C-alpha cells in the first residue's frame, strides 16, 4: 500500500512540474518573442473567418498561430482550404501540432514569422503586438502577391493605411475588439 501512495505522489509532482514548465515557458516567451501566446477568444473566431473572405481555393497563413484555433475553424468551414500555421514558441507549436494532427489540410511549421516563405498565400492572419505588425507588413508586401488579404486582430501598422477597420462584438476579456484589414 505505501508504494501506491509513493506512486501517486510522484505522479502529482510530475504533473505540477509540467504545469510549472508551461507557465515558465510562457513568461520567457513574453521577453523573447515579438508576441507571447495569447489565444484569440473563441467568441470571435467565426468573425475572423468571415472577414478573411476565404473560399475553398484559398491558402491561409496564420503567422504566430498559437494553438491553431483560427486555422482549425477555417478548415471546418472550407474543407478544401490549405492552411499553414507558423509558430516559433515551443509550447504553442506543440499545442498546434497536437490539435491539428488529424487535419490533412493544416501544416504547422516551427519557423520565424519574419523569414518564412509566404509567397503562395492568398490570405494572412496575425495576432501580434504593434511592433511586430509594423516589422512584418513590409516583409509581406515584398513576399506576397498582389491582392493578398491580411487581417490583424487588435493591432495595426501605424505606417500603413488599412483597407478597413472592423469593430467586433464586445467581449468581456478585452481581446479581439478590432480586425484591421490590409490588401497587398
């Protein structure tokens, strides 16, 4: 019987250790990436998909895809859509790989969002800090073909005029208030 108590204690300690590592990785990512992993509120995913103006022939890139929830929702609505998630932070990358493991239309890459090849994108979604959006937009303008639709949630590039700014339904957590639309 004492062995079972010891085993349960070891399992509890291991689970606590794993949870602590997750939070430590999150804290480190705040200081080492251009945007920490802050998931898009589930309540606005459909509005994002609607305003991306996708179709079954679209190629959607989510730069800094986190757990890939936008990509998963997009492929539910458009089953032939090709979706690519790019995530550098290790924990969100693993979450994205896990959540999309059975979806053949979603590819998750562990790459830098500023150097990844987006030349075949028809649509790009980002949820990044303003500094990262301002750094990324000139790169997208060079790499993406004309007509590529770029949506940024909440943060705009102050150096560019957006095509439109869409107000999203109010939600209590303060995230997901605006969609800023650019067209390359």
